[in-house]
C-alpha cells in the first residue's frame, strides 16, 4: 500500500485521476485483472485544504471539517452553524490563496473521464444513483462479475468478494473526512481497513493505493502506517476535549418537512422550549467558588439537508444523562412522527 500525492501527479483528463493511476489501470487490464476504484460521494460540499502544509479547515467548536458554500461565500460547519469568510491565505502557514484548494469529486465524473481512456473495456459504476431497486441490485452482481473497472462507494467495504482483483484505488481519501460527524475519522479508518480486506481474500494479493492532496495528514498517515494505537489515543483526547462520547451522551433530534419554512420554525420553537427547561446549574470551581453553566449543550444546526424533496433540520444535544431530559419533551416526540430521536 502506498500514497499518491495529487498535488504533484495530475493527469490531463481529470485532476483527481493521477498519471500513476492511469498507468496502473492499463497494467492490470493487460494482465486480465479487475480494477476497483473507491470513492465516497455521500456529501455534497467541498472541503478546503492547503497544499503547502496539508492543513484541513475544521470547525473550532466541533473539530469536524467545514464545508465550502457558494451561496453565501462562506466556510460553514454543518453541526453548530459556525461560519467564516473563505480565507485569502492559509491560516496555518500563511501561504497564498493559490495553495488553498476546494476538493470534491463524484463517481459520475470519474466514470466519464475513464470512458475516454478505456472505452473498449466494461466500466460499471455501483452507487445509489445506478443501483436503487431490488432488481437492479440483483443485476448488479452479474455486472460486477463481467466488469473490468468497478467504481464503487461505501457498499464495497463489506459483504462482497471478488476474484482476479489486482488493483484497489482510493480516489480521494479526504473526501471522507468532510462528513460532519464527531466520529468521522474513526469511520474513515474502519472503512479503509475493510476496503483493504477486499484485496486480501481468496489467496490473492492486490496492489492498494490511496490518492490524496494531503499525504502528511495525521489520519492518512495512521492508515497507511497501520498505526492504530496512536490513532486511538489521539481520538480519545479529542473526544474528551470536545465532550463527545464516551465522555458524554449525544443525541440528534431530526425533523423533516417538505416545506422548509415549517421545518425551520418547528425546530426553532423546539429549541426555545429546550432552552427554557434547561436552567443553569451551579458547579464548584477549582478556586473554591461557584460557576454557572448550562446543564445540557444544545445546538440547532441552521443549515438543513434535503433528501427526497424534504428538508431536514437537526438539534444536537450533549450531556451526561440525556434520557432523563427527554422526558420533558415526550409530547413533542410522540405527537410528531416527523420528529426522530437518534442516540449516538
């Protein structure tokens, strides 16, 4: 397993397809071996990274990647709503704006680019856009066996075994790091490790490569060096700092409606009620006095997601015992089927 630095190795057909990848695909196909290209396309916004120092822009409140929005022109956190102007230079190394790069790529774009180079081979894209129904899934298994190049998303990491695979290629690992969840890095580590397992079955050894613009990123180095111990220690330290599980309970209240304004107003009203029944408590300070702080951390995510023509708004709560607190809003939970409680 090795890394390819996309900042130094871009092909003419697509900045996310390296010349090294094109060369390895040709070699594998000439040897009658299958090629798997893995790309996570679950998130729709770009992340922002610095090509000079490998800095990935994260929210100061949540320690997750911020998303680049065109309207408004902002970096926005999709958990707490923190936002700031898109920088004109790197906040870490002061490099100019030319070193700051927005990264995002979809499976359709990868497929279109590869068809120009390998049009004579069968390329099959397995994602939620091409495989939706039960019959399509059944046909997909047959297509997978017949295909030379397979472009796949998260579904590839579990439950499928293939023969004659020589090349497994991760198109853009940092795209996984953009998903706005406190445990994103842990899931990325797990996903990639499971993906690597696809190539070590049936007594075959695969050539496994990861493409990235930030090869010096700590999580990427941990994956490629199989250094789980350091990754585990770092993850626990960060979770303690930001009060994430296992150091607190965490849940999401999610409400959906086809009318965006109704969904937004419902959640604003619910947030106001939660604030009213969440009075400040006194705790002893290290200096012997008392300090006042909120009993529960409550954040309304201001930016909705949209799925199947419905708008989803979220409230995220963190504290030691959230189940007891939920008793206070039982009427809202049971009265509204569109309100869902998700424990992390």
